[in-house]
C-alpha cells in the first residue's frame, strides 16, 4: 500500500468563500485528488492539508505551516506520495519551489499532480523541466498581478471606488452601482 498525503491551496480568502460553492476551490481540488488516488492501485489517502488564503507566489515555503508539517512527516517516514491538483499548489516561487519539490523526491517521496502526472528527477532534463514549470507559474502570478493593478487603476480613473481610502481629488458619491456582495 502506498501512503498518500494531499496538499490543497488557494491564494486568496475570496477562494475560500464558504457561502459560494463556485468560489471555493478547495473542494474541487479534494475531489480531483480523491478520484485520482482511487484510480491508482494500492494508493490510500491518509492525510489532507489545506492552505486557505496562502499565496504560493508571495509566501516562502519556510513560512508555510503545511509545507513544514509535510517535511516533518517525510523525515518521520509517514507517507510515500505527495498528491496535489496541480504542481503550482506547492508554490509559484521560481527560485524556491522547484527545490522544494526536488527535496521531497530526494527523501523518497513521489510527487504527483492529478493534471500533470509524476514529477521525476531521473536525469538532467527532468530537473530542467521541473524548474521551467515553476518559472512559468511564477510568470503567471506576475501577469495576474499586473492585470489586477491595471484594472484597479482604470476603475479609479473612471471614478469608481476600489476600496481603501478615497483617492486624492475624489469624493464618495452614491452611484447606485453595487459589487457582487451587494455593497
């Protein structure tokens, strides 16, 4: 029997909205991991870790409780496979996350994604592909940040309130527009 630990992560508190099943990404990740594990011969999920509102791009693995608990469990030989929905759930820091994944593999833990398969380190090309995967994920995080900042600037220029203090030169006036939460 292969002992499996799963890691689920969402970057923002919005993705954990318990009132909106379409927003809460963790159940989707759990379902995918459970289905994937049940389709494998002799895989048993023993433990599941959820990181809610933890950015894999901004927060180092050293500062993430789930990653530290997983590393401790590896050293105690508690599991054989780390399963995630996609590898970017482990992190998106291009000069850190590839080495976190490799650390697990060097300590005898197979690292699997339900969408991308197993991350192996059999040769130099595998190491390069591992690095490129997280380099690309880091770039996606940067692009998302740029899109959000640009949209917020556009909304401010259009006179829309984007939260926080009112920008200099503007005043609050009820426009009748409401956000998704009705505010």
